């Protein structure tokens, strides 16, 4: 943290002979809610609010000055129980933006990572992921849009495809290998996650939801 603050304060870019601007620096804190933020941030809370002003720390002789060109981005899963324990002091120092499932983003991710032989199945797979998230958002009353499944889970398909093909042989048809990879993704990643989300729901209802969700994801009749 101290290193990036120092760099953000020092590094400049010359625009002409008389003017200089500070280069933008970005600090990304993934899953920011996984730690005790009040202890981790400490005096940083004040330094984030009073930009360009020296803030004394508990360490004698050390001050914090956060410049305007340092952008701090935190990511989190809103359904995580630990979000409820977040300090209000942190909440009010950030702008909040919901980032849900986006089929175009998933399509781009798959296009960059999918094996060439799987490219013809991208559209079908993305449509299945989209329909599944629509079902979760609108048809399962116990869940909703906050429980949509994110891109990174679906984007595991290429890795699963390659590993399965290497283990079982690549001589089989592309369609069969694709379906096997999709079914493995469902069985070991998507299905357990949905069941966990529905943990306190009536067992019969859970079974019904899961059956419908699997049919949607696998295009089963």
C-alpha cells in the first residue's frame, strides 16, 4: 500500500513545457470484504476522504497522503454473509456499482480461451448460461438477480474440455466432448452452488428447482 501511494504521488507525465499531470494509478482489492477492514485500513479511511492532505498514522513519523490520481477498486460478492459486517465508514467512501451477468462478456471470454474445435458451440453454450441466469433471477423466489452465476464459473468450460479430452481421448466427436465438459461443469460447480444457495428451502422445492435448472443448462427435454 505504501509503495503504490508513494509512486502515485511521485510519477508524472509531461504534457508540455509548463504543465505536468500525475499518471493514474489503480489499486484493486479483490474480495475486499474477506478481512477485518477496519483493522486493515485504519487511518487509510481518513486519507481516502481527505485526498492530498497528510494524515498521521499510529506509526510514529509516518503519514499518509493519498493523491487524486490513486484509484482504489474493491470487489465483493454481495450475497456473502461477511458483507453485512462491513464498516459504514468504508461503505460511504466508495461508489457502489452492481456488476451482474453479461452474456457478451462471457462470449468474449470464451472466444479468447476456447479450443478452436469448440468455437462452433460458443453461442449455444452462452444461450444456455443466459437462460439459466434468467431462471435464477425470475423464477426462483428464494433467490433473484443477486444470485446470478458469474462469468468466471462458466468460463471454466475450455479448461474442463481440455482436461477431459486428455484423460479420455480426443478421438471422440467434438460434440460428445463438448457435452461431457458442460455436464462436468454442471455437476461439480454449478449444481452444488445452487444447492448451497437454496440451503434452507423445502427439499421438494429444491429438487424441483434443480431439475428445471439442469434441463435449461443442458438443453434437456
